[in-house]
C-alpha cells in the first residue's frame, strides 16, 4: 500500500513477525507488537488483538523511530542573513514542508535548537501540520556580534536603537548582553514553552562576523542562564566548536554541547566525567563543504567550513575514546535537509551500527528527558516505530536512503506510511 496522507483513523494495530531492535539491546528478538491508543500495550510471540489491524513485518526489522536532536525548522536557506529577513508566512510554509520530509525519512521526534516555537508545536498537535513530535527551545540566545547575530558588519541597523527591551529579535535568535538582559531573554523563552534554552558559546560557520574559535558570553552571563534554566527544571544546550568553549560551558552548567567539532582529548574526558552530552552534527559540515556555495552560503562561511571539516571525524573519535554520551543530530539548512541520511554514513567510520542506532533512539530520548517514552520499544512507550527492509544492525546505511527502505512509519500509533497491506 502506498504512503498515506493525512491522519490514519485506525487506533489499534498488531505488528506481526517482526525482528525487533528495542533501541538499546544488541540482541534482536522475533515477535509481535500490539498497539492501542498510540501506545505499545504488549510485546511477545503470537499475540492476539481482537479488532486490531494486522500488519505482517516478516523479514523486516522493527525499531524505534529516529530522533534528530539538532534541527532548525525555520532555516529555509543557507544564507541566514537573508533567512532572517523572510516574512513569517514564508518561513511557516518552509517549516511545513521540512516537517513532512523529516517524517518521510523515518524521523518521528525532533529537537529544534533555535527557532521552533509554540505556534508550530500547536499546529502539529492540532493536526494542521504533519510531522515529527517537536521539542523546541524557542529562539536561541546570542551576544551582539555573536554567532546568531546575522547582520552583516557593513550594515547599520538603527531599528534596535528605538527599542528599550534590551534584546533584539532576529526571528530565530535573541541578542542579549549582560546578566540582566540574558535573564530576561531566558524567562521570556521559558514563558513561550521552551523545553530547553540554547546559547551560542563560540563562533560558528554560518555567521558573518565571528571566528569559529571565538568564545562568546561571559562566564557570569552563562552562569546566570544556567542557574535560571535549571531552577525551572529544564536544561541549557550550547553551540560550541573549540575545546575551550566546551570546557567552560560544561563547567558552568550546560547539559548538552552541540557540534563539539574541535574538542581535544582532555576536554572529552572532562565532558564524560561531568556526565554532559555531546551532539556532533556531521551531515551539515560535509553538506556545507561539498555544495554550500552552490546553495548560497556566503563566502566568509565557505572559508570557515574549511577550517573545521578536517577536525570533524577526529572529534568524534575523541568523544568515543573518552566514553562520552553522544547524541544524533544533523543541523541541515534549507534545501540541504534532503541529505539527512548522510549522518548515518558519516558516523559509521567511527561508530558501530549499534552505537549509531542507540544514539539516534535511546540516547536522544535520554537527552530529551523522555527515556522509556520514545526512542524505545517497550510496553507503555509511545508507538513511534519504523520497519526497515533488512537489518540496520548489519548495515546502518539502510537508514540513510531518505526513507526508501522503510515500509512502515508510525508516530503515536498513526501509520503515516504503510507499504505492507
């Protein structure tokens, strides 16, 4: 049966004869999975479920849906200065298409670390938009002139001089300087429902003004942010490339480090000792290097990607050697989101298929604070599931084909794709 559009009205399923990867165990089991009301209600051999729709998955691997822990739903193009100036109506339409594509790749949950907001989350919840479950951090926090200040240096921006709110809204980011300003910005994003707060603690590639190894925010500013966010029972994620930015972010209370490209051995060991998480994003690095210029990546950013690409694989090797907790993220911008599957391919030179599958399922669920609810196949968990033609524990690149090797994609017990009936 071809991929379905819209919402499947079926509320109960019996998935038969699957080879099950539960999100953690290296041992695959054969059996059935019963689903009712969006949850897994039973797992075992030869189950029966009166009235349930039966799907035979013989010869296929059933696994938790993929979780991508680093996306930007409103990043419609590689030139983020231009993207910032797009009207919200345009960005919302881009986000709609992006979410549909992500679900078609087998991604059933995403963490937006800069831009995703209450309105989009409600549109998903109300069925106005189809896509993965959205965990959003609202607008990310940046210093003036920092990584998320996408105003070119040659331009004057007088508009903010008329504003006495102490923070400049750049759609996906808020510019805030000083402990008072960052405190206000944090509280406003938490008011808007952010489940985490993202800061930019170092320079980056896609920004026009800052060197990659630049340290951003003062220690007092980062400490203020972490104290306030932790007091609300949430956590801070930090964009970091250089080792110095990673070390001080973790020392000051940051829970997840995004990218971590220029990490060194000592810092990797420190991150592991502190129990923080690292979310490397290989897909975006190679995408920007290979065809970023063709898609409008500014010349300054093209130069900067050349500074980091040679360190990316080595960074992951250091993370693994130190025993760090490593998540799975892609960070792809604009039209390059179609390269989502390359994240699996690029990681396999460092990690085993089992390690990569855990990163993209149970480890990312742990990062999101949703262990046992998503990223796993167990009784009581949400029925976020994909069926793979073949065994991804033997060939992880089966997941890198943009959904072509998936016969079933289910989110919250709703079959958005089913080619088995």
